[in-house]
C-alpha cells in the first residue's frame, strides 16, 4: 500500500495520548519485524480494548479498499481506548520521496488522529535499513471520531467479539495480553 496521502505541515510534534502512542509504536515495531524477516506488510489495525490488543489484517485490491476495511473495523469498536492502522507507504520529504512504515491512529471522540512513521531504505541486495527513531508525520483521520470514550460504555454495549474472544493473542499478534494490559494500565495511571 503506497498511495495513501497524509497531509502534513509539521512545525512541532503535538502531545499524543499515551495509550495511543504505545499502540502506534507497537504497530510500527511489528511491521518493522515483518519486513526484517523478509515478509510483506499487509495493512492491519490494532485495537486496545481493556487489557487486550486485537489485531486484524486488511488486505484489499487497492489502497482505498484497505483503508475502507480498516475504517469499518475501527468505527464500530465500542469500548476500545485507541487504535492504529499500519501499512507500508512513503512520505514526501524536502529531499524527495522516502519509503516508510506508517501508523495512523486515534482515540474515541477526538476530532483528528495522528500519523507516525518509521523511515527506511532498501539496499540493492534487498536488505532493509531503518532509521533509528520513528518520526511524527502529521494529523490523520480519526476512525473513532463518533465513539464515546471507552469507559462510558457498559458491558452490554461493548461489542462481544472483542471481549469474549478467547484468541487474545492470534497468530498475527505480537503483543501478549499481559503487555497490552500493562500498556493500557500505564496509560490510565498517567491520565489520573
């Protein structure tokens, strides 16, 4: 997926909610690991719901199909605290186009989301070299704009497919339920 455009005129990096930052960075690390193993990065979403991080791949025929599948999954995720949508793309820098893993995400009710990226280059022998640190790209759409904050849903309102699913760590995952619980709990502690 290389044609998605995230508008940016970054003067300074805004404050990103901690739970969202953790989900975005986890998604970038997971995609980076796949590339380092020689695998393709299929666009995927990560949803932080209570103590669990749910991941779902969104293969599509084109960029817009992947985007639409991800939006459909996230916009109905009642009870989720944050999400990311991660894919392999590129950013337009002053020096020209640069390949990047991109993670866009947001939190319930926020007007906009955030996009971060992990820049990389592909050597002639196919080896991928990543920049040492992720970068802030700019604002992005927030698929959770119409959702209430996670704590405002009672258990009956929360989509059961996320909370009753016994496959907490699916084959695509990479973040254990303990890691997700810790990330979620750390973010809650920071907010209090």
